[in-house]
């Protein structure tokens, strides 16, 4: 057999082995076997010295082509097994681009904070429908038939004579119908009114209502809970003022003012130089509401309260326009991380 035949034979064998290689290790073995210092092709080259000048030229050239071809095949095959994909055009030392993480909307943050404080005092969380009937929104809450809130000017009506609830108080009626005292519930939710949109008013906003019904509940119990809430929400060294007021569904009724937490009651722009901020409405549940929901007002009494979330959020975070809450300008929302 001539050396040229040997080279062809090695070439065929080596190609087969390279194409069957299933790992970097087996490729390496093939490389050593054929191209290594003691490899088969190297051995052929060592024989060249015994040939004539002409033969040396042609056999040497053939051996070099074979070596080159096998080296290229091995390099390509090795690429398949390589796990590190290096892309020389990529600069790994550059800082990464950070992705933006969203924030809970400030209104939801405030709702969560209010609800959590009451939850900590044993109130259970309840919700009701946004679309209400006149009965739950007004009638069962002791609104007289000619009350101005029942007017189309103030309330938004939907098809079928139903309305968008103007407050979260109707959930009190629904829960009082469902359960027997003791009942202790906090109700967050969306509310709607047919208002001209301005810095202070919007057609859709949020409220939190709360109420407790049991035997022997008094206004002192209500004061205790509301003082605890206000101090927890606005700050511990706060003063509260219970001012007589009126709501159809409570008797007696009151509104709660807190001493301005910004100027500590001295008078500033936030409190309009009065030293006080109006925070919520409250009162003892009117006996008519208890009767309408099937409870004996001689046996049970209860208190209730309600507050506007946007108003409280505006005071706490010194926001001067209610529309910021609804515009969803990311620069505004991101401030409340
Ligand atoms: N529903 C009243 C409003 O929208 C707020 C309110 C006042 C709720 C007194 C109550 C309450 O539960 O007892 O203005």
C-alpha cells in the first residue's frame, strides 16, 4: 500500500469518527489519535524522508490537505458541544437596564391602611355591589322620599331604574339583613355621584364605612374606636372634636374633626387657618334602620361611621387636586412607593 492510500484511509476513518463523536472528550480522542504527536497521520509524515523528491512533494501536499481538513472538521464539531456562547460584540461589563416595578395605587394603599387598622380592632371586611337599588342606597337608610340626594342631579341612574351607589352605607343594610348581632364590619368600596368635576370633587371616588351592632353599644364605644383609628392613621398626639351633625341613618349624628397634623392646630393653609380638619361622619344607627332590617332596637344598638378615602389621602399626603388620583400620570403615582 502506498503512503497516499494510507493517507486516504486515515482521512476516511478520521472523518467518520469525528462525525460520530458525541462529546468534546470523544472529539479530543480523535484529534489525538490522528493528528497528535504520536498520531496516525503524523506517523505517515515521518515516512516522507524515505521517498524521492517528487513523491515527497505530492504525498506531503496530500498529507497537509488531510490535516487541514480534519482540523477544520474537529473545530466545527467542537462548536456544537460548546456551552459558553461568547459573542465578542457584547460588552459584559456594561450596567444592565433595570426594569420598572409598579406600585400599588395610592388610593388602594390608603384603603389598605384604613381597613388594616379596623381589622386590628376586630372588624370583619365586607363588600357590596356598585350598582344598587333605591331601597338599599336610600329607603332602608331612612332617607325621606323627597330627599335631594335622590334627585337625578346628585345620583347617577343606570338602566332598569337602578343607581350607582352614592355611598358605601347600603352594605350596612345588606349585612344587617344577612346576619344577627353581634356584627362588626368594615366596608371599603367605590362610590359615585353626579358632581361637576373639580379640584375637590369627582364623579367616582372611594369610601370606607364601618359599623357595629350588639347589645348595650353606646356612643362612648364609638368614640373609643374612632379616637384609636385617627391616632393610628394621622399620628398619636392628635386631638379630636365630635361635632353634632345630621345623617338620615344615624341618630344622634356627629362629624369628627382632628387637629391639623401639619400645623398642630395653630392654623395653616391645609386646615384653612381653622386648626381643624374634617375627617368623617358617624353616629348611633337610627332605630328605623334596625327595624327595617329585622332587629329589635330595644334589644340592640349600634354605631356607624363613614369616610371619604380621597379626602383623607389628600390631607395626609398634601395633594391639592382630586383629579391626580384618576389621571394615572406615572410621575404622580411613582411618588408613593
Ligand atoms: N354615607 C355618608 C356620606 O356619604 C357618610 C357616613 C356618615 C356614613 C355617617 C356612616 C355614618 O356610616 O354613620 O356622606
